[in-house]
C-alpha cells in the first residue's frame, strides 16, 4: 500500500515535470518577447529617448506633455470616433449579409466567395487600391458622385471628409471578415428551433428576430469586442491611404499611427511613443473590463 | 426540406438585389484595380473616367516589376509565413497539450497569465522588441520578422480546444501501454487534431501576410521586405503613376485570391474558428 502511494506520487511528479518541459519553449518566448518588453516599455515611457541608447529619466514628463499635446487628443478623439462609428456598421452589415447568404438562395456559393474576398486581402493592397478610388481628380467614386449630380469630394485631402473615408475602407474590409464569422455562428444554430417555430406558424421575420438574433447574442457580443479592439488599434489604412505630408494626415491620425510616428519616424520621441502605447493599453484594458461587466448582465443565454 | 416558409417573390428579388450589390461592392474595387493596371497613364487620368483601355497595356507589370522585386518579396513573405507556421505548430501545440492533458502545480495561474497577456495591445511590445532585434543583429533579417510572432497565445487556446474534444481514454490506454507523454502527444493526439493545425496554419499565414507595422519597423532594406511593406514603399515613390501601382497591387493580391477560391472551405473554417469564444 505504501509503495503504491509513493509510486503514485512519483508518477505525478513525472507528469508535472514533463508538463513544465512542454510549456517551457512557449513561456520562455513569452518572457523574452512579451513580458520583459512590457515592463521595459513602461520604463521607457518615463524616459526621454531617441533612436539610439536608453536616454535619460524624466519622470512623468512624457505623460504631462501628452495632456497638453493637441495632436494626442486629436488622435484619441479620432480613435474613439472610428470605433464608435465603425463597430455598429461592421456588426450590422456583417449580420445583414451573413443572413442573406445563409438562406437557400440561387448562387449562394458564388455570392459567398465574392463577399469574402476583401477579408483575405492584405490592408496594404486595400489601402493603395482605395487611395486610387478616392482620388480627388481621377477617382472613380467622385466620377459617380458627379454622375448623380453631386459635388466631387476631396476624400483624403479635406480634413472634414478624411475620417469618413477611413471609416468607409475600414468597414468595407471588416464586414467581409465578420460576415464569415457571423455565418458560421448562424449555421451553428440548431435547426430544430426553426422547425418548431415554423410549426407554430412563425413568419420568416419572426424566425430572424426571435430565434437567429437572440441565439447569435454571445457571438455578436464577442464580435463587438473583437471589432472594437481591432479598430482601436487601427494603423495600416491611415498610414497608407492619407498623404503623410498633408494636414489631413494629422487630422485622421489614430493613437497607433501617432505612436508609430513618435516611436519610429521622429528622432527624439521614442520615450514619448512608449507613453502613448501605455495609454492605449490602459484604454483597452478599461474598455475590456467594461465589456466584461456588460456581458455579465446582458448575456444570459449561451455558454 | 424547407424549414423557412417560401419567401414572397418580392423578398426573393430583394435578396438578390442586396447580394448583387454587396458582391459588387466587395469585388468591384478589385476589378477597377485590374482595369487600371492595363491602361496607359493618359487613360488613367482621362476625364470623364475611361472604363476600358483601348489596348491592354501589359507593360505596366514589367515596369513595376523593375521597380519592386516581386519574386523576392513573395519569397520573403512565404518564408516568413512558413517559418511562423512550423515554429508555432511545434511550440504552441505541445504547450496546448500540456495545458489540456497534464496536471501540474501553477497551471491555472499560468493560463490566466497568458489570457491577460493576450489582452494587451501589441504596440506596447514593439519598441523593446525592436531594441532586442537591434542588439541581436536581427534587424533586416527574416528571422527578426518571425521570432516575435512565434509565441501565439491565441494558438494555445485554439489548440487546447481541439485537444479537449479527444477522449481522455485514448491517452490512458497509451499510457498503460508504456507510451511516454511525448509519444502520446506526437504519435497519438497530434494526428487527431489535424483540422486544428490547419486552422492554426491558415490564421498564421493570413496574419503574416497582412502584417505591416512590424515588417516596416524591423526590415528597412528592400531585399528583406515582405509584400505588405513593399507595397507601402510603392506609395511613397510612385503615386503619380497609378497604372503601375495598381499593377503592383494585382501582383500582390491575385495569388492569394486564387488560393482562396481553391481552398475556400479551409480558409472559411479557419477564419470562423478565429471567432470561437475562448
């Protein structure tokens, strides 16, 4: 009996040691490339740093400067604007199109393929493409606008429109990706719900609003979180679509774009850039916590 | 097999109207990209807009290929994606196996730690990571692009889910037969989570394909760039000649679109998996 217990203990120890060996590569990598950098970055945010070296300790001065930096506040406002306008649009249209291609409809496979193509295209290519479509003089969008009697718009050059142009491209590319995710969630809904409701005489509209939408709840919630996080970190489209020598670049900048400019394109603002990334992380943390709390009260179905 | 009530003719027509409109919005820009890429410069700046070129001008593709070394960019991008995929499969799946199947002290704490780390936006790591690459002389190398992307926490969550669908009796039987834990992981379980590995590979490939910021930061030399970073260079230098820029765009997107059309099922399943709740 005693012997057996001992060998059981040895087996357990062996299992634990094996487990540690198995997770060591992952955790070592996370240590070197995430945990330590995380701490370092926070330390950098208290320093005045240039492209080379570690600079000098300046306490909270980077953060004080942020508070008075108009460009920072603009970038912060822009980022929230992109999220506030972009998230509902992406969620709405992805559910809309997913629902359409979920129907038994002729040409469904083709529609799906076409709708999904933006989702697999790299943002860099999307950016140069839309930069051309939105071109003031020769862009095809302005051509169509004039055709229907409207005025041409300097989409990427006018500070009043540039943010909407970013939203347009952002939503265009994200709807495609989330249509795939929403459709998968719709296909996961048990068919018997629909059959039962059908027998009770429910209309198609009722099926959608009383079954599909509620059962999609957890997925919609998850998608809201993912889209929010994605948009709060928007960089590529702004960086590549808007001419970086113009005023409208400053006017459309997101937090991450400003972070990139400070940390890598300006010679003595790397510490300042680190401070921006810390603020961004704090914002995302707060929003995540809020969303978790909302989830607790909002979603009772699923899981 | 009609679960839905057959819809009215009007609704059915509207379905198609919306879908045609949606499909056109999704693909139209790409068609425009292609049409522009075979025009002359004069045709691109013609007012009113000229939709089709008089004669397709394929030279644009040759011209842009002289300015941007596309074979090299492709090679770099594919190598980066491949190294990331292989590296992740090795590092991520064995870690996921340990978290799903083995008992060890501190398991929950470590798992929560990973979860917390996953929530942190990536920008916060970027400056220190770049400093690491500088000190390791890994700037302007492909390894420098791959290394920080190898330790994919989401991948661990994903693979753990796949492992958890396999009955535990299988491991127990193998254990009684005297299999080591590594053999159970490698010979018994890994072959059973092939669909999970495919998903991980597709998501990793899409990520490596799309990523822009890190390649821009780490690799500034043209011959070490990825496609995305190469396209970014194109904008700064040749924006006036959109027929050339669009030809570059076509070269950059067409192969993946073709790949997508062929392997649509796998792509869609992969992307759908990125939407699973953790």
